[in-house]
């Protein structure tokens, strides 16, 4: 694998390396933020959390593993020339995810849940979409898949998309039950993941 990487153009290796560093920094940012989050007051049942975890972590596995046992999924779907551009999109998505996580503050959770003393955040990127953290991470995972250009990485991005779409739907229901008319008004003026949609 290292030999193959060494034969890639410098702009490809450089953009992919920058992208992996951005992913690592994002992980550190989220892990540190977990220490300051409020405790969970209510969350999904165990079976729903299991489905969520399967979609998410199998998605990240396919997104980041270099090769999979199925040869067809190791084939290229995007040319090397797109790597710098799609890596830049992915890094922009990671920045949006971190920016959104900052505004969410101590109410962030890694699962569909309500936190103690939960408040409805409507400032920063939450002025435009209800789930900007997912918006950013979806830009990041599809940008990453295209930067490497291999089918199994695109499969991983698709699994993560399914996870986040499900989460957004369930979180909207949870917020509606918790905040009632306040959330209904917020929902009418925002998109779900894309501004103006949903």
C-alpha cells in the first residue's frame, strides 16, 4: 500500500494527508467536548441505538479502511485529479461540523437523546438548518470518499448518510415532543440538513 501511495502525484498525497489530519483534529475536538456535555435525561431504546451504531460504525469502517475483501468494491470511481478539490470540500465540512458542535455546547450527544436542562439552539448555523452538524459531516464523508475515489469508501459514506437521515428525523420528533410550538415555529423557518429543504 505504501508503495502504491508513493507513486501517486504529490498533489494527491498532500491533499489526502491534509484531510486525514483534519479528521484527526475533529475527533479530538469532539472527544474533548464530550467531557463538558450534560448528562442524558432520555434517549432511544436499545434496539434503535444498535441500528444507529451499526449504520454509523460500519459506514466509518468502509470509509477509512484501505481495502476490503471484495475486489469490485476496491475499484476506482473518481479520477485522481479530483482529490484536491474533494478533499477541500471535506475539510470545509469538518469545519462546519466543529462550528456547529461549538454552538450546540453541552447539549450535544452522540446518540438520539435529550440532555438535562436541554435548550433549543437556534443561533449560529442553527439559524438555517436544524442539523448543521450532520450537514458538515455529510460534506466531509462524501468529500473523503471522492478524494480517495474508491467504491467501498462511497459505500461507507452512503451508510453514514442513512444513519444521519434517520437521526435527523428521530431528533425532530424528539424536539417536537419536548419543545412543542417553539420547535414547530423553528421547523417552519429552517431546513433539516439542507437550507430550505425539509
